[in-house]
């Protein structure tokens, strides 16, 4: 039976924040077990870095939205 490879979407942008976090947790868990061959570990590390960047991007965008909502609320409060 062929070994199944972890799912790798075409682009990280297509991965939700929650899915990216789950994939990261899975990668870390596998690598911490220590029985992953070197080449597979390197690929997992590269995938993990891409997922971290995806999560950072989503969190940065959320932070900007929250800041903008706060600014909008302040501006609306000043117009009354």
C-alpha cells in the first residue's frame, strides 16, 4: 500500500487560518516524534514556514480590520 502524503494545497492563500494551524500542529507533532527522514523533515519545515506566513498574513489583516473599525467608530462618535 502506498504511503499517503500530507495534503498540500496549491497555494497557502487557499488555506483557512484554522486549517493552517491544524496542519502546523500536525507537522510539529510528526517532527517532534523524531522518526521522520531528513528529506521529509526539510519539506515539512518548508511547508511549516509557508503556513506560518499564511497565519501571520491572516492575523495582520484581522488586526488592520479591527484598527479600522475602531477608527471608524471614533470618527462616527466625533460627528454627533
